[in-house]
C-alpha cells in the first residue's frame, strides 16, 4: 500500500480565483505531482482565494488560520497522511500546522518561504497605532499603482491583506521546534526569492543535515527538477 502525502501549494497570483479557470492550484507543477504519484497516494488542497476555493468572510488570515484550515480538511476527510509537502508559502503553512497540532507527520518542504528576501521591499517608518490604517492604505496604493506588485494588483481585499502579513513572516525559530528526523527541506541553490543559503547558515548542524540543494535550481524546481525532488523524497 502506498503511503499518503498531502500537498500544500504556494502563493501564486496566477491561481487567484479571479485569474484562472483551473480548479487545481498544482496545475502549473503537474510534473512534480505525476512523479509523486508513482510512489505515493497524493492528496491536494486549494487554499481560500485560490482556484475558486471560497474566501472566508474576514479581513485577513494569519499562518495559523491556514494551518487550522489544513487540519479541518484532514478531519473532514477522516484522513491521516504520512507526509505533508509544502511548496514555497505552503512550506510556511506546513511548519505552522505541525507545530500547532503537534502531529508526528513528516514534513517535506520544497522551496519553502522560511526566510525572505527584502532587498526590493520598501520599509515604512514606524507610525503610532492610530495612524496605521492610513499608512496601510498608502502602502497598498503604492504597491498597486506604482510598484504594480501583481500579487496586490490582482488580489481581492482578503488576499491583499493576507499577503501583506505572510510576506513579513520568518520561520527559522519555528523550524527549530521540529524534530530534525521529521523534516526534509529541498531548495534550488540559485533561489533568490527565499534565500536558501542564508536559511542554511542560520540553522544548527542537526538541521543542516536535513537540507538538500538542487544544483542550478531556482524557486521553481517543482517544474524544472521534479525527478530530482522525488528521488530525494523517496530516500526520506
């Protein structure tokens, strides 16, 4: 019997419900999914706001809300998986889910967004709490109309607000709460979106042994290097 693996997708504006006719947020990395199916029973989930999954009626979500969404999905399906694979933003959700619910499920993180590249970001001067709403409106206007950040331009208010929260999260300390034997992290060594080398250098030796690099791979190794990723996962 094949072991079960749940896939949590990344934050891709092309998968916003308003931007796609697809019903599967993994359609753009189908090569990786097909490779995984050779060895595992694969389950996929669309997060709210992506590929026509209904958004909650609230202003924004934190990583903990996405983690609870994953847990509720598993409970509703009466599903216990052996592995959870989180891609990019999905990696941050997977780490939060494991720490929040203390599962013994093993994590596979591919190009995970655990440390961010803020090289091109604009930092606002700290403002008193009563001025934060004004500052946030100015920030959003700037990102939409001047920078034209696609994640903001094409997003609903819920996705815009949530995006602004999740891109500021760094999870090195959260990763260190996980037993290294329950963890595999796979990066492309040329990934400049989530700074894999900086993340690697911030980890203790026991975690460095769980981090693997695909030579000349970028952030999209799920599409460019599916066979290499699956070879690593099978060894795990």
